[in-house]
C-alpha cells in the first residue's frame, strides 16, 4: 500500500493532516511518530496434550491500537498559537466523548488527495505533553477491528459472473465479508456453493426455492443475514443454513467456487476490501 499522509478526521469537527511525504516547514502539524499501522498481533491457541504434542485450537487477531505523536508548529505572526493547535485536536474528539458506537472520528490512510483505507478510532488517551522541550500531543486510540477497510464498496455485476463455477478476484490483503444475490430459474431444493481450494468451507442452504426467488446472503460482520424474496416479500431463512456450512468470507486474490446447479443467475456481489496493514 502506497500512502503519503495520515488524516485524523472528526467527521464535522475538523481534521488534522499528517504528511509523510512532502511535508512542509510551514505545516501546522508534524508527524513525529506513529505505531499500530502494521498487521496486529495474533493470539494463537494451542493445547499442549499429553504424549501428542500441541493441537491447534484457533487463532484470533487482536484489535488494532494506534499511537501517534504530533508536533505542534505555531505561526505566531499569523495568529496560530500552540494553544489553538492543541485545541483544534481537542475539538476533533469532542464528539466522541459519549457512550455511543456511532463513528465520529476516523483514521484515514491517504495517497495524495485520495483516501485508500480507513478505520474508526476511539480516543483512549490524549497527552498534551505540556512540559516537553518542543510542543507536541500524544494520542492513543483504540479500534474495533484488526484491519483497515477501503472507503468504498466494490460491486461486481451479475452478468460478469460465470455459472455454475463462479470466480471472484478480491482486492485487499485480508478476508472480507460479502453480500450477494442470486435469482433461481426453476425449483431447487438445496443450493450449495463449494470452494474449490477449501472444500471444507462450503455454503449450503437447504430450502425449497422456486422460479424467480431471490436469495440474499450477507456475511459482513455485524450484519449477517440470509433471506429469500418471493413475490416482493422478504423472509428470513437463516435456519436453512446447513449445520456443516460456514459463514463464508472472500479471501484476497482469487476465490473459485462450484455450485450444485446451473438453474440460477447471479444478480450482484458486493464487498468492501480489507487490509491487514499499510
């Protein structure tokens, strides 16, 4: 990922740009250091069994925490003081002091004028470092994810997806949830999508679909759902997901699948690219 600046965006309460490339001596804020932009540490669970060695139980990436040191560069001739620069940062986080989970501050990774990745941040600590030799502010921010996400969704048109063996090439460097819709052309008692490279990660929905039924599947974290739309009425059929199925994600690079029937058509596939780090 090529990036030239980091922006702390208060989503209405102002923002601070911290250039990495092309910084000017006149810039009001200077990036002195930043931690937490790379891949996060992963907790790996391995059980130490008697006479059998270790047995892998699972892995869970830790949530990202970002620390930033910001130097303050006042312009007294222009009326910009250390205090005003510091207070501008305070105002960015002013809206995030309540207990809601609404995104109010976002850390953006930018390449010039373009935002390429982001993550919502929650202020843990703001140290004004009042007695340091050079004025600065030290921020410690928590996130609710281990990855950065692209600012925009990617939509794949159904007409470009092959049947019955669809293939999806995914942007980003981390797994991501996806939302897709398929329309059935005739009666189908069960619809199964199997990963060619990961046969154990199948997606099977056991339901009596009829012609013109629209199946919607969403594995986006926090918004998981499976519904069928028939005659304009949407019905929750999450119960139809087979017990040996997984909430299938899309992985970086190419995902190859095969379906158990050709009696359907893809309407669309939507996902948001995810990044392990910069």
